[in-house]
């Protein structure tokens, strides 16, 4: 058994989301959003490199020796399944292991807004799940794929970097392809998928103009496309899509967003009361005529007003979702305050009053 598995087993037993290994510090666990060291000595450079080398394949090892970061999935004999990033820094090797639950989560278990289930009934267009790194985007998409897999007879092609949750085909056929293992780029993966009779294409990350353009083409030609972006609101997502492509394609992109974008789900992970884990809180934008017009007339800054008044169709601003979660006692009000946009609106709910001057100074 690789020596690194001992740390992964401990992390899994503690219920952490990530295991961090770096030179000069002891192994650390991400627990409910906080990084906590375990009782172990500081890791040495040669020691950690030896740990990591034990689990790299020949191809990954060659890539890493050539100076590249490597991303891959790893199954520990006792610790479970992990998404791994291995990199080099000034003091030596570093690695982060993201825990992947053995069971694919359901929409109900994640307590996502009811509108997410309804969005899965669309047959054509694009749905984007956005948020910062580590906010559960892949988990939300996995739950959506699981629902489609369990209830519809579809050909679902999932392009991932790396493969995280493993889907067993149920009512649908689920084909999972991994970047660098089965396909050279996401853009090439989308291009190939369109020749494979897909109903649904999941694009693990729309990180470059070519991938965004290919995903838009897939959505326009009769497919349901699910994708992610590292953006923190519906407005920023739309602006990123428009700005990512060449200026001469700007009008075409706006036209696609107005007609082909179904919804944007932006999420954060907020601590539950009394440290009982974290839960996703979501801002939801569902495309309608008013929002489509704002996009086409370069008035995206007015979209939040539409979200604020669009409750009847499932829309909600992040601040509204956070406040609702506080009142339902589903989240820690102090952590919700950190993620809120309008801090003053949330200040009366804050228990740790030392947070107030800190954020007021930042504003």
C-alpha cells in the first residue's frame, strides 16, 4: 500500500473535503472550510516527493518531471477516491487530494433549489454551474447527471479533468472521458462528442475561447450542454462568456446567450450551524425575455434586479438565498455574512461582532 494512503485514510475518517501535503509543514485537512494540521512531523522535500512518486503512472511521472502540474484521479485502497493535483513550488513538491464520495449525490441530498430539478427537463440549450474553486460545482453537476441517468433514456457524454464521480449507466448510457487520457482538450472532446449521437454533453470546465465556442455550437445544434465557469455571479458569468470570444463575435455571442442559455446557478459552500459540515447556497438566474433584452443591449448590470423579483420562476439573488438560509437556521450567520454582498443587511445576524469592523474596513 502506498505510504500516502495513511494520510488519505485519516482524512476520510475525519470527513474532510481535502488533504493538503506540502514541504515544511505537517499534512493538513480541510474541515468545514478551515485548514487544520494533523499531529505529524513537518514533511521533508525528499520524503514527500517519494510519497507522491509512488502513486504516479509512468506518463504522469514523465509529465511531472518535465515541470508540469499533473491532475488525475486516484483510488486509495482504504481511503476512497480522490481528485489529485500535484505541483512544484519553491520549497519542493505539493499535492492536494479532493475527496470524492463513493456514492453519487442526489439533488435531494444536496438540498439544492427546486428549480434545478426542473432545469434537467430541458432537451436543448446550456446550463452553467459557476463558483470559485471548491464550491461544489462538480458535485452539483454529478447530481444532475445522476437524475438524468435514473429517469431518462439518453446518451450522456461527460468530459472531465479528471473523472471524479463514477456513474453507472441506469436508464441512460453515461460515457465518461478524461482530459489527457481519452481526449487532448475539452474543445476536441466536445467536437468528438457531437459525432457520437449525444443527448447531453457535460463540459467539465469551459476554460478557453475554443471550448466556449464549441460548447455554444453544441447547444445551438440540439443538445443539452452542462458546463462550469469560475465566476461568482450570474452577471459575471455572462460578461465572461461575452469577453472570452473575439470582438467580432461579440454580437453572435450575445445572441446565443439570449436564446440558448437556459440558466446560471452560482454557488458557495456555507458552514452549517454548530460546525455540522457545509451546504451549498445558490444564486439562480433563469433566462427570460427581460434578461435576454438586457444582454443584447449591454445592460447586464441590471440583471440582479430581475433575479430579485423572479422568485415565481425560481430566480434568487445570492443575498436572498443566504438570508433565507439564515432564517431557516440552515447556515452559520457569521459565515453567511462573509459571503454576502450587502454586508449591512446581514450585520444584525452576526454573532462574532469582531467580523464587522474587518469587513467594513475592506469595503
